[in-house]
C-alpha cells in the first residue's frame, strides 16, 4: 500500500517533535548547541516543505519543494550521525531517529523520481 501525502506529512510532523525532544536532552555544551541548531532547522524543514508543496501553483513548483524536503532529510541524517559519533546523545535514540530519517528520505526520493518521470 502506498503511503499517502497526509501520512507522510504526519510522519514528518511527528519526526520534528521527536527531534525537538531529543535536542532538549543534549548537554549544555557549545558543540551540542551548534549541532542542535542545524538539526532542528533541517529536520523541521522536511515537513515544512511538504506543506509548502501542497500550496504549489504548478507541478514544477511541487517537485521543487519535494526536492528541498529530500535535501533536508539528507542533511538531517548527517547531523544525527554527527551527534551519535561525537557521543553527545544516546546511540539507541539516535539510531531510531536515523532510521526514520532514512525512511523519510527514501519516500521523498521515490516521489521526486516519480515527479521527474523516472523509473525507480
């Protein structure tokens, strides 16, 4: 069964809330602040761009917002890996969030390819 756009939006929203919750548990260190800022921006951008896509005036604009959401998902994976590998957060929590980021990125990539008319 294919994931509907509203399900994707819901998952992105939930993911954003989980990222915010994670960042509230990070140590009060300069390195964590910087990564936290970037992580929150990229993670919340995924869902925000999906919402923007719905208000698009053309298929091209819709595709562009999905491409931006995909880039944000990929950036989010980077920041999560950095947090994990720097030992700033619990590995199990990061791995669970990283798995969700990978799934979201895969769904977005599939959608972008479909919008571009390419087989995947």
